[in-house]
């Protein structure tokens, strides 16, 4: 149940972040807005770590470089998101992002990539993906 609440919160805030970032990028530019977003996120994360007195950051050297590069991926995500919102609107952008995330997640789960436990992908998961795609097509037209 807690996982579902965090997933809902993440989706809720991602949508608001998409709108805010697109609006900010109108004023200062897309990469500048991505930089500002990454920086303010970094500041908040540091404040939370300090508030929680979490010392696990001392293990940073044990993180494999591939996974440590996640922040770089976030910059590309932000840029892509802002550009898509400007060109397609919020609803279609979020819909297409969700489909891309689900397809990628199914591949990662099905293949067990990135040290994830391999999950069985069956007809119901494929049907769910197809329904999502149909939903975005309906949203578009």
C-alpha cells in the first residue's frame, strides 16, 4: 500500500513538475530550466539527508558508475519532457511518457536487466500495454 501511495505521489508531482519546468523554460531556456530543476532538487535532497541524519552517503564510492550516472539521465528526461510539453501539451506528453516507461519497465523486468529480479511477462501485461497505447491514441484524437 505504501508503494502505491509513493507511486501516486510521484506521478502527481511529475505532472506538476512538467508544467512548472515548461513555464520556466519559456523565460530562461530549456537547458537552463533543467539545470535549475536539478539544482533545486539537489538542495532539497541534501536538506532531507541532513534532517534525517542519514550517514549512508559515506558509501558513495561503492555505487557502480553506471548507476551513479542517473542524474545525467534525469537532465535528459527534463529536457525531453519540457520540449514535449511545448510541442504536444501536458496530457499527451505524460501519456506518451507513461507508455515509454511501461515498455521499458516490461523489458527490464522480463530480461532482468540492471540487476533487477527477472519477472514473468505474460499476456495480461502485454494487453495492459496495448490498452495504454489505445488510451493515448484516444487522447490524441
